[in-house]
C-alpha cells in the first residue's frame, strides 16, 4: 500500500512539475512574442499611413496635371494679350492713371481667370498701392520710392510668366531691361528697398 501511495505521489509530482514547466514555457513564449506583435502592428500602421500618403500625393499630382492642362488649353493669343497688357504697365506705370476703367477691369478679370493664387495676390497688392498713391492720406507713404509700384508690377509679370511657362525670372531683371540708368548706386538702393518692402507686404499684408 505504501508503495502504491509513493508511486501515485511521484506521478502527481511529475504531472505538477510538467504542468508548471508547460505554463512557464507558455508564458516565456507569449512574452517573447510581444515585441514581434508590436513590430507587426507598427508595420501595419506604417503601411496604412504610407498608403494614405501616397493616395494624397497622387491626388495632388492629378490635380496639378489637370491645372497644367487647363492653362495649356488657353489660346496663345489670350496669354500673349495678358502678358502684353501687364508688361506695358510695368514699362510705364504712369499708364495706370490713363487706362480706362473698363480696360483695367478687363485686365483684372483676366488675371483672376488665368492667374495662379500667387499672381492674383500680387495683383491685389499692385492695385492697392496704385489706389493709395491717388489718396492724400496714403500718397506720401507710398510715393517716397519711385520703384515701389514698378517693382510690384514686375513681380506680377514674373509670377504670370511662371504660371504659363514654368520659368522663374527676377523682377529686378525685368526692370533692368527697361531702365537704362538703374545701375547707378542711388537707384540700385531704391530698387533693393522696394523689393524688401513689397516682398514683406506680399507676405504679411499692409
């Protein structure tokens, strides 16, 4: 009888020991799997995020392509007229006071229709300065530098050129093509000051 009790006791001890080892192994295995599962979860999240990013990027590219195709579909004559009218304004800013209201409204309408967001914004700055130069309350503030209106006009033409051709030009180069004595020290200083002031207005507002 004692032998049977000893055998049963030994069997139970072995079973308990085996169960304990099995549980320990299962726990260790489960703990060991945690980093892998976390890694796999992170990878899935990254894949989902990248997929969303790629979709958004493709949507932007598609939109840009559609916009580009739209601009290219505009007739060459329309583009030439748009360039010509605003370039004439840069060549002789005094024309702003001589242009008929209907003509300037048409120019602004064409700019709104065919210009980019940047071009329309610069056009608004150009018109605001021209308006203020005709008002006594603002005239002195904006007439101290003769290049102020000329530079913002050249900046507008440069922006329109970029809209339709993709080429960027320095607005100052456009003015240097028209003003034969701009190389003199005083005018270069005034031009630099006008650039700094207009760029700040375009960025931060009046």
